C-alpha cells in the first residue's frame, strides 16, 4: 500500500467514523428533532452547518474546475450562488422563520390556504431536490473511484450507506452536528492545498492575494502576474484569454447569474435550516455567520481554478511551442496523469504518432492552421473532465500525500453534507407535508417519525439509482436544479411574503407554469450539450441554434421565474382575493412585533 493510499484510508476512515459517532450521539427521538433539530441550535453552529449544507460537491469539486477552464465567464457561479444566499438571508429566511412552519410546502399550503398548493409545492421540491442530489452522488463516486481505487459503483454504495446511517437515525439533529464537522473538514481540505500552491507559484501564502501577485515559479523571469502568465500560456495555445472569456452572450451571462441567484434563495434544504434556531433574531445571525463561512471557500475558488489551469498547462507544455521538446512525451507523463487516466476522466489519443502530448485549441481555425505546420493533427487531450481539477491539483503541484488525502475527505464531506440535507427535505415533504398534512392528518408523532425515516431510505435508494444510471440531463444537474427551484418555489415564497393580494389560484398557476416552461425547454435542448455522467455543471461556450434569445437551458430558470411571476399576478388579479385573515397573516409575518399595525389610516 502506497503512502497516499494509507493517508487516504486513514483520513477518510476517521471522518466517516466521526460522522457516524455524531449520528449515534444525536439520534432524533421526536419529529421536532427529526425535522428541525428541536429548534435549539446556536446561531454560529447553525451558520456553519448551513454553509456545509449549501456548499455541495458542485462548490467544492466543480466550481474551481469551471473557473479553471472558463475563466471570467465562470464568475456567474460566484455571483449567482453568493448573491442568492444574500437574497435568501435578507428577503426570505427571517420571515419564513417567523411564520414558524417546518417546511416550505407547509408554508405555501397555509399561506395560500390550499392543500392543492401544498401538493404542487411538494412536487416542485422533489423535482429540484432529486435533480440536485444526482450531482452529489456523482461527486461521491468520482472521489472514491480515484482515491480508494474502487469502482465508481462501489464508491457510490459506500456513500449511500454513510448517509443512511447518520441521516436516517439522526434526522435534522444528527445532520446538523455532522454538517458542522463536515464544514471543518471541507474548509481545511480546500484552503490548505490552496495556500501551499499559492506559495509555490507566487510566494504569497494567501491564495486570494496570490491570484493577483507576481508569478514567481520561474524566479520572476517572465515579469508577469500569475493571471498575466496564465493569459499568455492559454492564448499561445489558441485558447481564449482567461481573464476576458465569457459564456455565451451578455444576456445569457445575466440570465445564468439570475437563475442561480433566485434558485439559491428557493432551495428547500437550505431554507429549512433557519427553523433549527430558537428565535427569528437567531435566524438573521445564523444567516450572517453562514455567509462568513461560505465566503472563506468562495473567495479562494478563483485562485484554486486559475492555479490548477496553469499547473496543468505547465505540466504538458514543457518548452517552446512547436519545438520537438515543447510537449511532454507521453511515456514520461507523471503518476497523477496515469492514475486519472485509469478513471476515464482524463484521456489522451496520439493523433500524429509522435509520442508527445499536443494540447491546444483545434477549434480555432487560425491556430489550427499554425499547429498543422508543426505536424500536429488535433488536440490530443480528448478528455479533461473539469471535475478532476480540484482533486488532481495537489497531485499536479506535487504536494504531500496527507494534503491530497485531506482533499479527498473534503470533497466527500461536501457531497455528503448536501446530499443529507436534500434527502431530509425530500423526506419531510413526503412524511410531513403529504402524509400528515394531506393523506393521514391524524397520524401519531411516532408513526410520522417512522414514515419520515422510511421515506428517507426510499429517497436514498432513488438517489443512488439515479447516480448509477443518470438521466440524459445529468451533466447539468446542479445548474438545472437551481433553475427548477428558481422557476417554481422562489416566486411563490416571495409573493407569499410581500403580496397580500396573491391568492391560491395565482400561486398554483404560477408554480405550474414556471416549472413546466423550464422543464420543456431543458428537455427540448438537452441534445445540444448534455452528455450523461460527465460533469456536474457544463457551461455552454457556444450557442444552440434555437436557444430563446441566446439563453442556454442551464440559465432558463430565470425565464421560468418571470413566467411564474407574470402568470401568478395575472391570475390573482382576475380571481377572488384571499380571505381577510390570510391578508392579516401576511402583514403579521412582515411587520416586527411592537412596530404598530400595518394598516392604512
């Protein structure tokens, strides 16, 4: 067994033992503990758990990979996700906490005085959550398959088992304290390698500052900043300039950011976390602390992405472009290259038979013509999965084995924490909202708790199946999940809090219209860019021939939200207003106690 294997088994095994130990200690005994951890979690602890719940495998594994290959264009994820969290913290979380219901469908059902609205909300929640959890399952499988050297399927089964132990037994109580531990693991796993690599490349220990510092790996001979060096390297090989690259049109960038932003604010597994604190004021503090904990990773991600891309290019390009020694000989490729090839996530094809690796943009006609004069026959790195960049980066940089093993544990912590939160949201929607709220209202607490655990087991099995057999849209699963939440749940929550005149007919029509339009657009265009089982998020660098206003399917949730708002407002305007007591309820939720009555004089 190699040092890396030993460190990986030791660190991952220790973290899994910790998660299971916490689940046994924090086992839920009541429905209150199962759904909202008894409502007694400290705001700082809840902020840390919220950060872990919210920062999924997409944040830990995929986001820096997207930044690595899409440069400035991938800023949509930084702006969308962090901006969405601010939106959630300011406009939704305190009011929903004051309303005092366990789940998003329960709020929608009571606010819109309709069991039908509650059922529609449950369906929207399950669609968004199941779509999102596929990405987490893929993250678990990718990490295990590479570093524990087991098949993808085996890694996924192990992950399902770990989630089942601590989520089914502990419910929200067990998940909360497990997520606190997972946050600590994932943030150390993300920042420690970044500090090492920043020191190696720039001499600056802070990655956030290293990103703009001078490139020193060559002793300062280039006289360029790190970003300037990266721009030089990628443009020399025919790729777009890293610092100005965009994804599609300006409108698509805007729609993508907006979809991720309002999708974040409508994620049910994050919203439910604000019910785990004792008071409304604590919900605000909790949101603020979560933003601080999230910012640590999100301000580090651009540096991780840029440094990973530069390290990868420097590994393959070893000398002057076009020269005999300019490209790495395939037989001399490093061990990390060989190991990732075994996973199928990194693939090379010797197109000109020279035994060297030509990695360049053969889609650029001008550079392709220049490359042909060198004897190159096309880009020979036929697959570089973006999802490997964070996991492979410490290996590429030659960091110690314990650092590489820590990154594995961090990626698994990110995937497991979000998967558990999503599965709990699905479970509570089925047991609390459908079973107790609609089908069997007189069910006992014990029976409801049992139903909650059983529904979570079913949700884990379904999520595992979809992880093993991803549907045709699985490549963009996370972005689409945000789009589904944006087009269905977010408008219903916003209008429910801020529009007294909004009635049940409008809310139901809006949710149905928004999610239907989004789903139809996604499935209509999936053949353009979706490849099953490849990446969590696959931004489109070109433009589909029939995209509406040039807006990609992953960004279409913003359009679905506009449709939802428009339909809901129009239908409410031509139907009867909500009952008087519902309008007073909306006022009471929005106006702080002691501020006086919210009435016209």
